[in-house]
C-alpha cells in the first residue's frame, strides 16, 4: 500500500468497507433464509467473498482468461450456496 497516497488509500478503503458491509447484510439474510451455508462469521464470509472476487477480477486481464473469474465464482457458490 505504500505506492498509494493517503487520500487514494482512504477512498479505496471506503469502497471496500461499503461492499463488505453490503455483503455482510446479504450473507446474514441468506443464512437466515437457508440459502447460504452457515459457515461461521458473516463478516469473515463477506470479506472472503469480496477478496476472492476482487482478486479474480484483477487477475483476468493479466492472463486474458475470464475462465479464472468463472472458477472463482463457481468455488464461492460451492462453499456458500445451499441450493
């Protein structure tokens, strides 16, 4: 993170926090409705989902392979989705 200015780091952190907060809310709803596996902390699940998707999106242009992101989403579904 040393390569980012303090102001940019703050904006990126706010973006991440807003997305994780949204995911926490939806993970809780999913667990309560039986759609998402209860794998422990909704906060940790949300952070895992967010980080996996962000990492997957970052790697796609490097390798030019959308299949990488598809595999990430497939495995997230396998881990969390009860359907």
